[in-house]
C-alpha cells in the first residue's frame, strides 16, 4: 500500500453453505465490486485464499470460473459484484477493485476494546 492510509468501511461477508452476502457497509463504494483474496495464480483451477489455504466453500456465479472464456484465459483473481448478487467471478488480477480483508472478529480496530468490527 505504499505507506498510504486508506479509509475503511465495515463489510461483513457471511459465509454459509447456501449464500454469501454483504452487509450494509458496501453502499459506501461505487461501483460495488470487490476483490475477496481468492486466486488460482499458482495452478489453474486450484483456488486458494491469500493465506495459502484452499478454498473449501464456493459461491461461484453461473458458468464461473471460466478463466476469461475462449478469448482470454487470464483470469486468476476472485471478485464479487453487487450486480451479480455477490456471486463469485474470476477476473484479471490487474483490474482495479476495492478489496475485502479478513481479520479476526476480536481485533482491536481504533478502539480500546476488542469486539465486533463495525
């Protein structure tokens, strides 16, 4: 991040066996498109999180991931978009997007007491 300070808004990504949805903090971003730290950069089709842990839950949009289809074959980073009902899509990694970071819910963020982020 080159020593810059970025303004952050809370966004909670709920992961259940049936859905992934974003809570109200996403309304602060336009367009509401986010990187969610998944990629298959090391091996095509083997998705993992930025932590190196394999992706074990999936919320892909229809016909995704497609690696750019027939014309591209260069989509290795995972994004979500409001217009796609927050379903996952693979996209070229150099595209500009906001990002969602994962952190333990007990992290102390700007306050004196740990607790729920937001």
